[in-house]
């Protein structure tokens, strides 16, 4: 089981899954260091009732800017103490189709979703290794399981993140560090609500419950919702052309 309380670093804490994870940890009695590039989102988090934000400190930082990110995390650690848990939630999505391909858009998504997580982990891992304790969690996506139409950047970033976390676990499993990768399906967040029909999106509270469950039980990998995960696994048994047709059909139903 994961440590019941302590100091948690949450990136992307200004909105979406990151915000909900930060709030839930605070309600559980954790001290939370929130990081986001959006000051307004962090200020809104800080306007929660006093009882719900006790133990919160935050800093504006971009996860793609390694030097500044490390310095801000160092300052947050001075305020709260050594970081026991990091939950890397900062991420972006966006259409990156092959027709009219824009490599700079793909690079931006990969920079935030993959390199940003690497930068975040690098800021806290030395301390965890020195203390021989800690828990590193990254929010991936079911989109990391296969390529999807019009999603080259996002799928590549999440597939890379899965591999990064697998390699991390192999390197630190003998050093007292737990590693967890969580892979949600489509979740109702500010960035997804503009892309997909609301009825098909998982509530952010439900996604957060699943993430915290995976943390509590120290799971190495947790994908959800279970019905969609089961469908995806069964689909892999079908001929490739049928798989592609089914994926395209599902995405067409999801989109506005």
C-alpha cells in the first residue's frame, strides 16, 4: 500500500485531472505542491475553502523548461519537505493528422507529454533514491496502446511515456521506489470537452478515483475504464483491417 499521507508534487494542478488529484490528496491530509504553467488555474485552486486547501503551496512553471522547473520544485520542497509522491498530470492533446502534417505541433505535444514528465521525474528522483523511498506516477492514456487517426503526436507521446515508465521501474525497483503508470480513456477535462461528445467522456472525479486506487495499491500499470480496456484487448484478436474500421467508427461517434 502507498504511504497514507506525506508530501505530493502534482503537475498540471491548475485544471483537469491534475486539479482533481491535487484536491483529493489535500482532502486526504497530504501536503501538496502544485505546478502548472497557468497561474489563473493555480490561483483558482488556492481559492478553495481553507479546510480543503490546507497544506497547498504552488508555483508557476512549464514542465518543458527543465532548469526553471527544477528550481521551482526545489523551492516547493523547502516549504513542505521532501517529496514522497509525484503525480505527473501535465499534458496536452490536439489533432495532428498526416494530411497537412505539422511537425512542430507533434513536437509540442511530445515535448509536454513525454519530455515534460521526464523533466518532472528528474527533479525529484535523486532525493527519492537517496532516501530509498518514493512513488512516481505518470498519467498516460489508452491512446498509447495504438495509433489513432489524426492523433500522431498524442499517441506517440503516450506510447513513449509508457516505455519511459517501464524502463524507470526496471532501474529503480531495487531502490525502494514505486512506479505507477495510469492509462485513462477519454475523460471530461477542459481540453477534451471541445473535441468529443460529453456523453462519451468519463467524469474527472471517476478518473481520479481510479488513479488514487492505483496509487494506494502500488500498481505498476492501471488502465480504465475496464469495459473499454476489455474491448480493446479483444479487438487485437481481429484482423487488422477490421480493427482499423472499428477504431475509426468509435472515434467518429465520439467526435462532436
